[in-house]
């Protein structure tokens, strides 16, 4: 019986969640490493980018070996779990109601309201001098935003949060084959799907200016989405539209508090936030792995052959710290040039909501830096979420002296 955990298994272990980066450096010594369960983990920037653009690497979970992944439905569904041409069509239909080229002003036109939401949350910190940035800001801000954009009642958040939390637990390589968690995922996915189906029917009867209304009323030039496509897309947008942004904001504030010079500069130079957020997406990305890809053919890469049918995991966070691509990669440097990070992935599955996430993070960090007087961490490191894929603080307690107007 094997006694020693692999480097990859150590990265997945909760005890290393607060700082997995030394382990990523060790993992990169073998750019493509085969794990005991047959998964090939790819950890270097050049190889990750190559596979993100390689049509021989599929995102369809139905193609995974059944002995590896016994219930081969995606936890999220939508176009993230499809290959071309179905992926391309479904993503185009969704994009018609979200952004360029059909609605290029949607996100920018909402910036004043985003600021209003962010400042309102900071105002609600009240007369105290301590706040949990996650519970009191980084979570409610993107949830409020995605509910309005998608057309989900904000008051339903307690209802869908338990389903989202259950799905989050299973986006974890350690639990992909655990029957208990598979059952929890399937129940949560089904419940969330039924909720969104009822909501879609209501929007069909009384459409508004939101994405869900657009999806159910506009057939588009390629025909309407099927009901299954519609529910999968809505589930994906609701989940991804806030879960990853929570991590981006929380990781961002934690990093700025650890780098007071950068925090002070942001306070005095609000335009500095654009480069700051891009460096945060490299330095502390909200998504660390893309698991459950599958090789459609034998793939030769970095001196290793990934056999046809093998599961593949792309370690995005490791690629973001690859010294072969980024000089001095373990240094937080918002002045970094040529910062083509993997924070939003790359290729056909590059993050659909990247423009929204960037805007939210820029506004959130600017307002926190501007208004919290003398903020400082209560605990470092803070407690982390259990997921090694969606990595971020579970709580982020911050002490401050006051709130500026």
C-alpha cells in the first residue's frame, strides 16, 4: 500500500490550502505528471496553454471513462461542458444577451449601479470597527449583481445558496467519485434546475431587460435554445457569475492588506486598480484547476504521451507562477508587463463573464481601499474554503479605524 502522498495530492489537502504555491513549484518539475487514478496533471504555462487550444482535449464529461468518473454529468452544465460545434452555438446564443458584439454597453452602462451597491454594503458595516469582508461584502456584492443581470430575484438567495454550496463541494477532484457527494450534487443540480425552469417560464410570460428573459423570448438567427440548453446555461451563469468573483475580491483584499504599499497607491490612484486586478488574477487566481478534461486521441506533450481516453487536469494557478513565463513569479507586482495570465483560462472556454468579473473586482477593491481607514488583518492566514479548485478565504476578518465618506 502506498504510504506517501503525491505532490498533487498534497496540493489538494486542506492543510495546504493557505499556501499551495511551494507545492506548485515542486509539481512543475514534471510538467505532465500521471496520478495513481490515471489523471494527467499539467502544471507548466506553455503546456497548459497548448492544451487549452488543442481540439483533442475535450470538456465533455460524458467522454470520461466510467471507471474514473461514474456519473458523467457536469455539475454545472451549459456550454462549459460542451465541445464544438454545440459549444459554439450555445455560447453565441448566450452572448447575444450579455455583451459584445450584440450588447456591448450592457456591463459599462451598469457601472454607476455597481458602485452604488458596493458603497451601500460598505455603509452597512455600521459603527463597528471589524468586518468579515467575505460575508459582508465579497459575497453579497456579486450575488446582487448577477441576480439583476440574469433576472433572478435577489430575495431568493437563501434558497439557491444551499444548492450552489452543494455543487461547489463536488467541484473537487477528491470527491469526483464519492457516492455521497455525487448524490448531493445531483440533488442540488436537479433542484436548482427546477427552480430556474420555473423562473424561465415566468420570464416568458412577463419578460424584462435581463438575460433570462432574452434567452426565452429571442429565437436568434440560429434558433432558440432547447429547454435543456436554457436551464444548463442559466445554472452555469448563476453559479459562475458569483462564486469565482467572491474569491477574486476576497483574495484581492487579502493580498492588498499583505502589501500595504499597493493598497496605499490604490487609495491615492484609483486608475491603478486595472493593473492591480490583472496581477491578482495571475498571483491569486479564483480558480486553481480545470479538472475532468479528456484526451480524444493520444497527445504528445512535454515528453509525455497522454493516452486516448485519459482524464486531464490543467493546473492554472501553477501555470500563473511558472518562472519560464513570468519573471519573479512569486512577487506581487501590479506593474508587471506582458501579463497574459490564466486567471480566466484561454481558448474556446475562456471565461464568459470575464468583463463582468473584472469590473466588479475593480469597483470592489477601489471602494474598499478608499473608504476603510487603516484596515488590517485580524488573522493571517485566514480560514480557507475547503475547495482546492475554487480557492479563497472562507472568512476574512478586517479591523479598521473608521469609514471615510
